[in-house]
C-alpha cells in the first residue's frame, strides 16, 4: 500500500471515530490523531493506530458506564475496523 492509501484510510476511520465521540475533549484528541495520520511519516502510523484504539476503548467504557448502548455499538464497530485495518496494513501485530 502507498503512504497516501494508508494515511487516507486511517484518516477515514479516525473521522468515523470522531463522529462517534461523546465529549469535546475526546473529539479534539481524535482530531489530533487524524491530523497526525495525514501528515506523519508511515513509520508513525502504527503509533497513531495504537493510540486511536486506546481512545476507542476509553470511549466504549465511558459509554457503557453511562448506559449509552447506541454510542457503544458505534464506537466498538469503529474500534474493530481500526484494529483490522492496523493488522492488515502491517501497522499492528495481531494479538
């Protein structure tokens, strides 16, 4: 995959996660990661993906604690897509 393909796909997934964010703070954190995905070298995309997974996990737990199952489902779906993309693109190791 080209750098443009990797960063573009990661940016799209981060945009979906940002749309599923439930607080301004998490939305800004995801925006920062999206910016990094679009501007950082390919060698940094694994870190961006890993950080995005951490934010997705945090969002999911926050939604569960609030009893917001709809938000949880959206966030978990994007988190799963981020993980799959990261593994298939060689940015993450499968665990």
